[in-house]
């Protein structure tokens, strides 16, 4: 599957590596230049840019992607990325990371979220299931 | 009218103070409780310290009975999310947000949320002020018979009364901007160095206005 991971921090980086290990084609979108450079140095495919801006996602191949994982450390950003991925870029499956469980009430179809998980481990497990 | 404002920074606190002074009821939310000190002692509204995406926090600020909702936090994505929550979940009739980054504009317009993009506004204004074409119209009325022109005035006119520009049926001074403030000039208002003046002018009198501003003060 073609998967975009929006946000290449600790969680996003792990998610990307796990997905690559299970033979998916993964593109990471990361706004921080240093983080993006270290991901690229580790062999990941990275687009440096703000994932909530449509052009960054398009550069990452969003129009051909099967899955997008909104994995940044800010819940509001993950929501904006999710709604754009679903509505604007029409990515079939959108999975979002919840950083603060108090925000769980927002993570639903209203924001284009198909599934939301609040811990990295659960996120990896879920994506691996769907990619089998 | 009850207004909920997200963010008590420079914009949020100034807006909250003004609306409060005008007699509206205001609920301000900021995640940093220290920002309450930006509000004047006379502020009668509610200040809630907390995360603007919490339902309990929004309700405490009065979102359920709000007539208007304004998001001016420093976080653009938070402004978009909060604005949409206010409009579509709490059905607030009038929602306005602020964005710093133009990059967010497509998603907010896609969602149909009214957003003021500050960087874009600032750049446009400054660009206009720098443009050395003082008689480019800001607004064109009707089929172009009347124009709104904004121009700096030559320094040697400082001290002259603003109404000396007025020519019945041709030119009318409508506004003067001075030191970042705007004033509606009265009969006694005089020009200062650096003033920007807005003129309503008949298009057939543009040449006349040009000559006033160019130095021939033929009154």
C-alpha cells in the first residue's frame, strides 16, 4: 500500500519504519528540517513541509495514496490534516493519532477520521492489520 | 450579544476589551491564565483558563448561548478546529477566525470558515502604501464615475485645513490616517506631515486632485 505518514516525530518515525518493514511504500511529511534530514539519513522517504498544507501532501503523492496517518504531536493539526486528506485529497483511509485523550470526542467522521488511536503501539498494530 | 473569544493575546484582549466597553457580554478562553492580566480591571466578562477544544471549557465561556465566536489564538490549526466546532457543533451563528499563515487558507475556505489572514493583510497594506502610484483608486463606485483615492499629501501642506481640498461636486475628503489611527476630519482638522488622506473624487476631477497633490494649491 501507499501510505503517507504526516508528522515524523518519535511516533511518526516508528510508524513509518514499521510500515516499511511490512512492505508498504511510505512517505513521511515533516515540517522540521532537522527531523526531516535525520529521517532521510536513516533511509526514509521524506517530504519537508507542513503536512496541513495541501501542496506538501500532494508532493508526498497524496493523490495516489491508499492511507494517510495524521501523526503529529498536536491534535488540532491532526484534525486539520485528516479533514483535508479525506475531503480535499480523497484519500480512502485516514487514521489519526490522539495525543490528549480529552480530545477524543473530536476524532470522528466529522473531521474525516476513519480510525483514531491514542498510543503509538496501538497505532502500529492497527496499521499492520489493515495492511495484511 | 454574547461573544466567545479564543486567545487572550494582543488581538483577543483588545477585542474583548472593546466589546465589553460597548456593553456586549464576552467570554474569553486562553490556556495561559496569566493572559488575564491583558484585560482591563473594568472587564466584566468571563475569563476561562483552559484548552479551547474541551467542551466543558467552551461551555463555561458560554458557547451554547453565543451569538458570535472569534478564534484569535496564535495557533492556526487550533483556530480552524475551534471555529468549525463552534459553527457546526454548537451552531454559533457568526464565526470569525484569524490565521497567520496563508498556507492554511485553502482548507479554511474549503470548510467555508470566515478567516482573517493577518500576514496577507499586512503585506497587502504595506505594498499599497509603498506603491508610488498615489492616485490608484482603492474603490470604484458605479460604472467608474466616482472613485475612492488614498494618498499621502506633500509635507508643505502641513497646517492647512483638510476641508480646503473639498471642491463641491468634485472632491471630498472622507478620512485621514495619522500614526496608525484613522479619523473623520471636521471643519477645523488640519493636515500633519505623514498623513494619508482618503478622497472621494469624481473621475473627471482626477486631474484636479492630482494637481493639488502635485503642488498647485489653487484655492
